[in-house]
C-alpha cells in the first residue's frame, strides 16, 4: 500500500510539473526533476548541491505545495484529464457507428488530442 501511494504521488507530481513546472524557480525545478524524474535520493541531491538532506526535503515540500496551489487555482491538470476521458468516450461511441462514418470523426477526435 505504501508503494502504491508513493507511485501515485510521483505520478501526480510529474503531471503537475508538466503543467506548472515553468512557474517554479530554477532550483525547485531542478530538485523536483532529480527526485521525481531521475529517482535520486535526498542524500544524493544533498551531496550534489552541497546542502543538507533536510534542506533538500524542505525545497521539495515547498515546490510540491506550489504545484498543488497552482492546480487548486487553475485546474489545468484536472481539465486535461476530463478532456481525455471525454475523448476516450467519444472514440468509443464513434466505434459503434458504421465504418463509413467513423474515419472523419476519428480524425477530428485525434486532432483534439493534439
């Protein structure tokens, strides 16, 4: 269960980072990339930047909170997820149409995904 929560958190932070990463400071971006993308430990990041593990932890927590705050205010990741779910459902329904009618609709749905 702990592993699942950790994986869910990592996935969430990565999604939020994709949307809001440029709004963070360069240091926050670097620490999040090292920890969540590259799977560095707190100790490895601390050694690389010559700071304490506690400082790394605090930088990460602050950056995570910033990402969550942006999502709470802007909701871009939520909207994106709902759009993808809607497109999945649309494509499923298109699949139920006669094949002669499917192609232009599937192409339009694919353009919306881009």
